[in-house]
C-alpha cells in the first residue's frame, strides 16, 4: 500500500500530477485544490488513496491528509464515486466541503460538475454527524457542579469534534485554534483551523 509519494513534479496537467520518485513516475489524479499548490519541477508530497478495480488501478493524490480524509468520507457515501468526490473537492476545497456538510448547504455541493440535488442531500445526511454536526454540543456540558458555559462554548466543542473527525489530534487542533476569536461561529472556527492546517503543511 502506498501512503504517500514524494519527489519533483514531472508532469502537471488538469486533474493529473506525475511525481518522480527515484526515476519512477507515479501518475496521481488530483483536485484543482491540490494542483493549485503544486509547481512543475518542484518537490512535493502527495498522500495517496488507491482505487483498484478489475479494469483500472488509479492513484488519487492529495496535498494534505485533511483533503484525503474528505475524499474518503465522500466515497463512503452510496452513489458517490471517486470522480464525483474529486469534482466536489475541486469545486470548493476541503474547507468549503466541510462547511457545506456542517451547514447543510446543498448549493455548494451541487456546484460541482455531475453532482445533483439528491446526491448532495445524501452526502449531507450521511456525513453531517461524522463531521461534527447534529446536536453534539449536548455532550460537552461537563459535571452537574460545573460553572455555566459561555454561550458559544458549544461552537468550540463542535469545531473540535469536526476537526477530530477529519483525523487531527487534540494537540494539532489546539495549535490550529490558537488565537481564534472566542465569539466566532462553529463554521468560522473550523475555517480558521483548516486554513492553519493547510498553511502548516
């Protein structure tokens, strides 16, 4: 199993990046989000998800584990194949996809080529709880004698849960949320943290 490939970018075309690993070129399907962060002849690392079928063996490469996690969540939804998942992530990147699911924004998902309203609704329905939606703030009330929580404490808890579902550790999340406006909404906190994660990578 390939975990990642690392080396100079030998070929960069729409939807495709070839990474030269010691003289062997690995052709990876990439989103517009990942492609925008690659430069020809410059070294890069792509996290790999393999797709093996009877008639094809394809590699999907992602600039961050966050984007890879979003891809794997999308393809776990019935009726969403790799092509549709890549289209969704190309349309808005992992940050906008996460926000779309958390806020139930069908329009953001249907902006992707080949994604209709029914598929968008299914994605939101199946993934909202996995990405920290629902009424999860009820689980963060603490003990009965705890001091009253600030009104926005649920937002911070939801943002933390969403980032954990994307595969980040508590330490990574704490670092990414450092300096965030305590009055921010859940969506703003997630966007702030994801931007920090991407810049770190």
